[in-house]
C-alpha cells in the first residue's frame, strides 16, 4: 500500500541552504533571528557574521568539499559556523558536544575534518582528541598519513593556544565575499547515525535533501511554524531534528529561534515565558517531565504549537499534556537519512488518532512492503519504504546504502497505513536504543564493555524508561579466567563506560549473569533478554 500526494511536490527556492539566511536578512534585516542567553542577533547580524565565518574558513585554506566539525552546544556560534561553512561550499559535521575524547577522535578521523570549532566547555576534550590524532598519525603508515589530517582548532569564548585560532578573529576576517556554490547535489552535512548496519556512520546530506525537507514541511497547512513565531531551540542543533526540522524551518520562515543549552523543568519554562515563546518542538522526555507540574497551563499560556519528534511519544503522555494545557501535541516520524521528517499529524484534519505519527509530507511517498519492496495487503504491518527528494545520497564516504532502484529506501522500521493514509509504527527492525531522542547503537556499547578486563561476553539492549523513553541495559558474562568478583566487574564496566561513552550511551543497569541466551545460529537471543527485563520491571524476575 502507498500513501503520497503526487500533485504537490514542493520546489526549493535556492541551491544552497545558507541562502535562506541571506533571504531572511533582506526581508527583515532588523527582525530578531537568534537569542541564546548571551547574545541577540538580528537577521542582518546573522547574515553578516555567517559571511565573516565563511571568509575566515576560506582564509584558513579550506576549499569546497572540505569538512568542518562543530563541537558546540546550542548557541549562536553554532548557527553562524554552520551557515558560514555551507555558504563557503564546505561540509558541516555537527557533533555531540558531550562526546568523550575517544568519540571526538573517531569522528574527526573518519570525516577527515580540516577545522573543528569548540568552546570553553569542549575545548579540553577537543585538544586531547586533536593531540591524540596527531600522535596516532606519526606512527601510521604513509598511506594513512596522506589521507588523514590534523584539523585547525577554532575556539569560542576561551583563550586560544599559539597554534589555534579564535572564533572572533575567524568571524571578523576581512576580504572579498566568498561565493556560495549553487549545486543542489553538493554535500552539505555529515550526520553520524546507525543507518541499517547498527554501527555508527555518517549519512551524507546534500543541500537538495535539506532544502527539500524544509519546503515539504513548509507546504503543510498549517506549517510547523510561521513568520511571527518565537521558537524554543531546546532540541540539540547537532541532532538532525534540531538542525533541519527546527533551524531549517526558522530560516525558511524568518522566525526567531530562542536557544537553550540544556533542559531544566523550571529554567526552560521560565525561558518560554520571558522570551514569549509561541512554538515548542521537543523530544518526548520534555513533555513527560512537564506533565508532572500543576501550573503547566499558566506557564505555557502563550504557546500555540507543540511538536514532538526524535522518538515515539507515549499516547498517555500526549493525553495528559493536552488535558493539562489544552494544547494538542503534534507528532511526526523521521530519519536522519530523510533530513529528517517523513510524516506528521499536522495538516491531517480531524481528530488525531492515538498511536499514529500522521501522514506523509507533500512530496514524500511511503510504501509498506516486504524485504524486497513488494506491497502488503492494506493495514498489514510490513517494512516502511520511503521515497522523496529529501532522502540522503548514501553513507560516507562511498555513498553505499543509499536509496535503491526507483529512489526507494528501506527504513528498517515496521508499520502500517490505515485507510486514511495515516502511518502507525509497530516495531523497529534495528536494535537501536533511543534515549531522549538520541540513537544508541548496542554494537558500540558492547565493544566498549568488551574492552574491560574480566568481561567474557556482553549483550546490550534497550528497556522502557518513563523519563528518557528507553534506557541502556548491559548483560555481562564474566571471563572465567579472570577470577574477579561480580561487584568488581560492574564497577570496572561503569568506570570504563564513563570514560569511553557519552552519558546517554552508558548503561543504566549492568547485570552479571552466568550465560547469555543464544539462537540456533549462535547469535545472542536479545528477545529473551528483553523478556527478562519486562519481567524484572513487573517484579517477576
């Protein structure tokens, strides 16, 4: 079964996403564009500073196609660096600013980043990563040294070392204006995700994909946000949801983005009131936390639109939120590989169906099929296949794993379409664990735990969590030759994960067991482990 609107295929107005900011500066130069707690930028300010960053990056010797890593939280300099890089024809590599050193090294090396922009909160880890990369290359073979690079470090709000550069100097670079390439298929961003392999790798998003999804969402009636909206920028900008579904729409609609670096129940509600926020796109854990408050209706009295994405929203949480505030929560479904939005409950008309993630955006097609792409009977669950101009062009660096014949891409998710064309998600074929909207790849966590002395075998799964959606749980079988006590293994595993993995990837629980269940083919039967977790949650195990 297929659902799409073949009569509406939005066309993007430019070939370079950075031009959206330039257009906004022409349309409303004095309009407020960004607020981040430190600075307030008009659209003219934003365009001017982004152009300075573009010139500064070019002055460092970067040319079209070179990668720029962005290791910043939600602050104005993230946006200006992103737009400056794209405007200069470079490729942005947004990174989780809470990444430990090991993850920073892997991304910088894999992306072959020429520049990494960090701030006072990330500079220590960045310097350690760059130093480690340089040391590793000294002992590498000639071929690897020829391919790899040690990036320039650009520092925001912190003193720069003699070999580094300050963001202020970069953004203030004088010189001729850098021409923005106008090739819609030029690569704009590398966003690290699991793809269908279960191992983190970078989705290659060209300008065409990002711009197409911005226009597809803007074509909805009503659109996700409008020109006079003041939008809460709480979703991390390094995440595709924050980068394109939020920032991209703000650029397209010339709205104002009110950035927040972290979520705190009280602080965030205060920010919403003080900045007269009218539009709130968030991940489900935010809504879950807010529903615990008795004064929520008063605190959100100026809000007219609430959007939930990044991970499934429990129908009960959506119901409680609407009962408490009178504001319906619109939901959507997307993928990093789709830039990211595929469906939404916005513009569907009528009452929202519990459990549904809405209908495809204009210009997006969805087909429910089997592993070969053949259709199923109506309302029969099957793998979700998608097609549209918003799809990526494959995984870095070879382009493998992208859309196949006819432009169709298998999402790895299971769902069905009802008679109205509304999509319902049933399950995930992939083992990804989604913690507060962020993907956690069990293979990566398992590899980290496997490095710990005393660990013989390990399996990582996700379990339901009322606050974060899901949480990571590890099952460890001791190495019989180690002689270590179970308690010592747990302590060592937690300590190693703290040093090796970002906080949201660390196991909430570590269980030491005598053995893991295996299938007849020798694979760990994670379904049985999930059953064990469910029984444990019910007090039966």
